């Protein structure tokens, strides 16, 4: 996470958390979404079920009003998700 006072090379002047991750086929990840937050999820490679919706290479979705992000890798998967304040 970057802040104005930090020493990160890139400064982000927003209240966001950015995660890049990968899961091996048939592995699962459960992530708690903080109250009043939403997630923008991008499937970079492979396929995953994200909150019971299948996403394939290049797909993306916005997740709102959920307490958890449930990711199940259908195949070896790389993905990016951004957690931010809900509009």
C-alpha cells in the first residue's frame, strides 16, 4: 500500500488495496471484504469461480455488497483484485 509519506516508487492517492495473486488448479482462497468496500476482480490467466461466477482469461467483474470474496481455481489461475470504498 502506498501513502504520501511512504517510500514506495509509485504513489496512489486513493483508499485502495491492490492484490495480484495466483492459485493452483482446485485450490481455494477466501478473502474478507471490509464493510462499505467493493472489489474489482480481473482474471489474468486461467479460469476461476469467483463468488459462484465463472471467470475465464480476460474476464472481469465488480463485486459489491458482499462480505467475502470466494475464489476457486478451475485451472492454474492468475488474477488481480482491487478493494476500494463503495460508491
